[in-house]
C-alpha cells in the first residue's frame, strides 16, 4: 500500500526543478567538449533531471491510476486523459503563447505542433520553447500509459520487475551508442523521436519500481540505504559517460523514498523543498524564458553573468509561485470541473 501523499517525492521534484534551472543558466560547454572539472560535469548533467521527472511521473501515475492494473474501460481511460490534460495544459498553453507572441518566436509550424503536444515527433519543425519537448513526450506517454500498465499487469510480477529495467536499459543504451558515435559525451542529452524513446524507457523503469512489493521496499529502505544512494547519484553526476547509471540510481532512490521513512525522506519532505516541489512545473516552464533576455549573453564565469543568473533564479521562483497560485491551481480545477462530470 502507498500513502495518499509522499512528501519526499514532491520534494525531490523541487530539487530537480532547481537543478535543471541551474543547468540551463550555468551550462558552460557544448556537448562535444569534455568538461574541465567535476563541478562542470555535475552542472552539465542537469538535463538528466528530465529523466527523473519521467520516472516520477510513471510511478505516481501507477499509484493514482492503479485501477488500470485490473481493468481498462473507455470511460476510465477518458477520465484519465481529461485529468492529465487539466493538469498540464493550462500553464503549458500560457507559456507557449507568451513565447510565440511576446518573445516573437516566429515559427508557425512549431506553434501548431506544440499546441497539439506532438512537437517531440515533429521536432525538425522547430521548437517555440526548448523545454516543451518533454511535455510533448509525456503527453504521448499518457495516451498509451493505461494500455501499457494494463498489459504489463497481465505478466507475472517477478518477470516484469526483472524484464522492464532490462528493456529500459537496452533502449537507453541504444540512444547512448547513437550519440557517443557522433562524439557527444552527454550520451542521453537528446530530444525528438529519440527523446520519446528516452521517455518510454524511463516510464518502463517507473512501472517496475511501482511493482516492487511493499515488503521488499520496507526491507531495503532506511537512512543508510538512502544516504548511500544519494552519494552514488552525486558521484555519478560528477563523472562523464554515466548517464544510464545516473538514471538507474534515480530509480533506486525513488524506490527507497516510497516508504517515506529515513533521513533523506525527512529532508526532502521539509516545507521549503516540498513547496519547491509544488512549484516545480511552473519553475520548469518559466525559467527558460530568461534565456531570451539580453544579459544571458554574458559568460557564466563573469561576475555580472553569475549575479544575473542568480537573480533570474530568484525571479523564476517568485513568478512560479504566482503562476502556481493563479494559473495552475484555478485553471486545473476549472477544467476538471468542466471536463469531468
């Protein structure tokens, strides 16, 4: 059984949102150039937070839509999709239109594909705003998720727990080989169709995590295991060519947090991180708008550039609070009320 709310999973989402924001603000090298230090490597691995979001989304949807493990009806499927639409689309639409009209991203084809949440498939048409590709990938996964969960639930649980991570690894390894052959050290920093494959692999890993029995989770969870896993996550983020390893360590950490006990769980459940977790969707969409501002042209090692990026981070969090309070919550509530009778 799972708790109705696992605060640590909300908190880790907040940490990931801040991490990806710092990645976009402070990334200092191209993917084909080796970093000069472990800190630089750590910062430039921020794109892997998207994989953390994907895995978390999969696990949480398994918990909230557990009915699909037993049955799959047209009505239940429609309600599920309406809830997901009400959750992600209002703020997504606002940021998309703001980017197109105010920032003058003159790309009509990109606007159309983004409006229908298929921009990750038609990525060559251009992106209105770079982070939107992951929302497109998630939306496509929402469309197939109930069928995926229902089908996997027909397979013996032990077989699924073993085979799903293996399949996930093979998909990720395929992407990694493709990018490494092109000279990239950031071996999973990829979007478009391969980005959708990346999302699918993460979702499979999330389903496997959900299927682990509560007795097994209870045995392996605890402060020592959580601290060790956090150490492994941080260490692997500081090394190159470790992307797949990082993703599986992310998965292990999420598994350990599901019991919501232990020191790391308590730290991630603190009010400040929990609040950032609530704001994480807004932070993720809003922060990239500052990339278009003139002062982002300053090199990240220059004092004025660093100060501007730190100020942008603060303003992102402030704007995200108002976005969450006045767009996400009320618009989501309104749409759910209208769409779900």
